[in-house]
C-alpha cells in the first residue's frame, strides 16, 4: 500500500491535470469525490483505502477519456 502522503500528492496532480488539460471532465470530480471529514474533526482519520480508490477512479477517468477521444 502506498504512503498516504504520496496518494494525496497524486490525487492533487490528477485533479490539476483534469482542470488544465481536460476541463470538460471537471463535472465528474464532484461525482467521484470521496467524503472527507469536515469541520473541526481533529481526531478524524482519512481512510487510506478510500484515498487509493479515489486516485484510481481519477486515473481511470483520464484514461477512458483519452481512449475514447482517439
């Protein structure tokens, strides 16, 4: 399993890529977003598996878009 910080970095890179290179896909970001703790939840933990799943969904979204665009 990847380091949680690495996964968060990759998610950030993927969302930036979508926003800059494929803005038409931005509408799907809200649909695939995971629910993270909100407010003052200093004791809340982020589920590493959920983060990895979200990262994989973003990668798949980009891949499918590129494949169908060709």
